[in-house]
C-alpha cells in the first residue's frame, strides 16, 4: 500500500470506530415486546410506556449492559414473536401456561397474578357459581380468555382487544362481567364508577418473562439478573412504586 492509501485506511477505520462509539455500537439491544394496556404492569403515560414490567426490564437490561427497546404489540402476537426471534423477551404480565411453554421458555416468576371477576355493583352475579350462561368479557388471547372459554363455552365469551374495552362493554351492559387479572381489574374499577370485583378468585397464576426456546444463554442471564434484583430489594421497590400497600 502506498502511504496515502494507508492514511486513508487508517482514517476510515477511525471514523468507523467513532461512529460506533457515538451510537453505542458496543452495547447490544434487548428488544422487549409488550402490550401497554395493562396497568400497573404496562401502560402509557405522557406518551411513554411505563409500569412494573417496563422498569423491571430496564433494570435487567442495565445488568446485561444492554439498551432496552420496547415494542408495543397485540398481546396475542407476543409469544409467536419471541419464539421466532423477532423480539428477545416478552414481558407483559404474562402467565406461565402449558400451551405457551410449547413455543417459548419462561424465566423464573417475578409476580403472582389472580384472575378475578368484575361485575356491576348491583349485579346478580355474586360468586363463580353464578357465571354459568352469563356473557363474559375477556381480553383476547389472555389466560382469562383461554380458561373461561374452556369452563363456560365459546358461545358465552366476548373477546376484546383491550381489557379496558371489555370494561366499557360491561359499563354499557353489553356483557355481564369481565374476567381479567387482579391488578388491571383494580385500576379499571377505580376509574369507572359502579363496578366491583368479586371476592372469589378464578385462577392464581405466575407471571414470568418469555424467551425463545433456543436462547438458553439469554434465559440464564435474565434469571441471574432477576435473582439479583430480588436479592437487592430492587424488584420489590419497583412493585411498591406501582402497587402501593393497601
Ligand atoms: N396474565 C394474563 C395472560 O398472561 C394477561 C396478560 C395481559 O393481558 N397482558 O394471559
């Protein structure tokens, strides 16, 4: 190589290095799929996705020295997208469920979810025994949808894209109740007058992070990070921020 060629090559290498540093080229991106209609786990506030899952995932990404990127997608497309490698992790108040375990792995659990029943305050429905033959609203593809379809029959289930839409349908008497996870249920009942949550719990479940089956390395890293966040009290701190003690 002639001297000016060497200088040119060196200059180009330096430019590339600078460009990589400037855009954080050495730091990998952790792509998280969620469905931000599920307070307090994920919801939109001032145009930003916030909530327990978003903060927990950010803390995990930090431990992995990665940059977190959150994609807001339909709940029903998260498992498939994680399985195909489109997203690295699915964090969406997602229940560990045998069907999903056929497509993805789950991390250790980070929270407990309870499927509850929301009714109008003056409803004739007083317990789970009264649900037979009633019109039940659910969020499409959630465990509330899957279990209640099994228990009460396809013809009695009305599916909505968002839990909040199911709750609006209940408010306007299009359906008799909504089956959904307890924390979003509390938030929806707080924000809509005349609703209540039945005392009886429909199902108790574990929330965990979905990761592709062939990505054991990431699964281990995420589990290690989760264990650290638990030991440090950081996970509890995030949860307490969004779910104040009653
Ligand atoms: N925990 C429920 C499920 O996994 C609901 C999750 C959600 O709506 N984000 O199906």
